[in-house]
C-alpha cells in the first residue's frame, strides 16, 4: 500500500483524506500546521490501514479510530472503485469499519499542545508502580488523561509508563503517584502530539526478529491482576528458555487510557466491532513476545495462549464481568476464533461477504476471515 500517500485536509468539513500507505506520524506532521489532529496511532511507525479500527490517545474523547471515519474509498473485488459512506451504502459502511482499504476519510479535531512522555523504573519499584496503576484504573474519570504501562523482562524486570494528557498541563493529582516514585529515566514535557508519539519506544528491536501479540479483555487493572501479570511476564521466558533467556523478551503492556467516558459514546458508530467490546472496557491487556531462535516458535505460541487464558481466568475469578467480552481484533493472536472478535455481528458480516465478494477474492489475502 506504500504508494497511497495522499493527505488532504478540509478545514470547512473538518475531514482529512488519508492514504493507507502512510504511517500516523506522517498524518500528524501534515495536520500540525493547521492546528488539527485525528484519532490515530499511539506509537511511532504505526500504519494507517492497520489501525483504522484501533485505539488512540484521543479515544476517551472521540472513540476508536473507526468511529471518526466518514468515508472509505474502496476497490471492490470486481475492480470497481466506490466511495462508501453511511448514506451511500450503510450496510457496506458498517462492514468496512476496521477494514484495510485504499483511502479513509476520518474527522479531524482541533489540536493544541499535549503533556506527557515516558518514565522508566527498575524492578525495585514494581509494587509502587502497580499500586499507582491500579489506583488510576479504578478512579480515572478525566477523558483527556491516559497512560500505557509495560512490564518488560529481559533477564530482569523493567517497567515503562507512558503518560498522556490532551492539553499543555494536567490538573493536579492525576499523575502525582507516578511522578513521586523514583525513576530510572524521565522524558516528560509539554510538547507537540507527534513528539509525544515518538517518545514511545517500539515493541520490538531489529535484533529480535520473531514476535507475536495476544490480548486479554479486562474491565480494570486491580492489584491482584497486576501481580498475576508481573508473574506471567517473568515466568513465560524462564519456563521456556531456561539459561538462554537472553534470546527473548516478553512485554506485557496495558492500555489503561480508556476511562468510563467511552461507554457513553454512540456505540452504533462502532460498526462491526461489538458494542460489548466497548462496554466491557476500562482497560485492555496486550502481551508481546519477541525471540530470536526459530526452535522456540511453538513454545512461545503455546505460552502466549496459556498466559492470556490464565490472566483472563484470574480476572473472572476476582469478579470482573468479562466472560462474554469480545477480543480486540488489532491485538488478537492468530487462530483466535472469529466469533470471539465479532460476536453477534458475525452472521451479518458473513451475509455481506457473500453478497459483495461471492468469489472470495479477498480470501487470497491474509488476516482474519469471516
């Protein structure tokens, strides 16, 4: 998709045409002179097409990226190029939300300076950080505030916390617990949105070539669940690689930026993504496993599934109402049942697929298939 690189901003309609070959960094940079922004990727290097269904630092206020899409330019399986909107084809528009197409036209929002950046901590601060995360997850109500946290294990535990506030200065008290904990490094400031995005290190490095992701739908990060997550982060590598742990890295990352405010959004805008997925969410857990040796492939695939299942079971056991929660497709491990992603919407999507693509042309491409 790399040649689809158009960016065209319309200040009157507050829409922006975005080529699917771009990364969100490109979009933020192009919109900054117009004091505009869009609901896009949280980290540097994330592709436009792949994140059209996804989370953003602005999701508390404006929903998922797909909530803001006003139109898709679509090449249909028969080669016809169409522009699909809620008015022109509501059924196809519904099915496309989260789809990887040529151009999307998301709604733009007024942009100002934001506050935040990265804090890193050593293993000595695990208890204090976990307590701060649990408190934020339980009490956060400001839709402009968010954070991601990551427990990394590469021989020893490291904690990363990325703070975000959609404004030049956060109100007093929101992030005080994190700032009071002794840190290893700190990069916090009032900055441009693109600078904030670039402050987040990538999930993987060039030296570690093999990687997979899996996800757990959580309602909240509690102290008990965070303890389970820390243990899973460490045990996963040690149980598989023994003394060869240097060949692998496990990151368990939590996105705690979705405050309860998102429940009040118009859930019908969420297209094929089940309303239950949004309704259950106060947090979402993501595990990233990276390793070098091909001989470990099956071990890490199995461990990713087992670890997610264990965290989910522990959350249910402590009373979190997530038994029927849908799985976020953007982080789902391959082999996840398609019904877990789309729930009750699956029959309607399958009927749409049969009508729009009766010869299964799109079956030639990768990804989850309905």
